[in-house]
């Protein structure tokens, strides 16, 4: 019994090249007063999670801000893809603290 091969598309010999060096998108870091943050609420495993973002901060600055907020709010949280996530429905408290840090919100 013979094996059957099936080829689709163009071959590498027809002018196609493989790009291995992808350009890293530049991250525009903003001053806290240049941010326009919004809130979102999600339910995860039956519990409410408050999301605030999107931040344009360096990873180090975002983690420092998050750590300070978590200590002040006495809650857990994380920073993912420009958004801070906090356990619970605590948007008024988060907004108050972020305003003190100089961040602004969309109306």
C-alpha cells in the first residue's frame, strides 16, 4: 500500500520567507494625570471582581501602585494586561484612592 501526501499552499521556494524577529509594540507610558480610567465588574466563580484600567504604566510602577492599593483596601488583587483586578465590589474605594494618586476617570 502506498502513502498518499497532500500539500496545500505555496512552497518556501516561491519567494516566501519566515520572519523570526517580530517588532515589539512600543508601550506609551503615561503620567497618572493623563490616564482616563474606567471600571468593569465581572463575576468569577460566583464572586464579584472589580476591574479598573486601562493603565499605561511600566510593570514596576503598576505593581507598586497595586501593592499600595491592596494594602489600603485590605483585599487581594492582580495586574494583568493593563488592568488591575480587585476582589469584591469596591469601585468607590478604589476610585477615591486612585484620585489621590493623581489618576483621572472617564465620566
